[in-house]
C-alpha cells in the first residue's frame, strides 16, 4: 500500500506553513529546519504532476535563520 495520495495546492500550502511555523515554534536549528523541509519535499514528490518542489521548499523554510548570528534571536 505505497500509493501516494493526490495532493492539491491547498495541501502543499498547509504543510509548508506548518513545517515553517513548527520549526520556529520549536526553535529548531537551521540544519534541522532544512532537513525537515527537504524530507517532506521528497515524500511529496509524485503526489501531483504540478507539484513545484522548489516553491514548496522555499515556503517551508521561509523563516530559516540562514545567518548563524540570527539563531536564538
């Protein structure tokens, strides 16, 4: 039973927002935040032929502290 569900833009938006908010709320390190978003992006591949991986990843990592000085602020 490895059939992937059919996802819509609303699903992708919800998941990307959830990942980003969760990472911020839990104060995940930038590495963990990026890893979480990357894993979800990989699992979502194939759920819709119009799925835009880069757009999803950008939304899921919107608040990543890319600068190490930003962590914990």
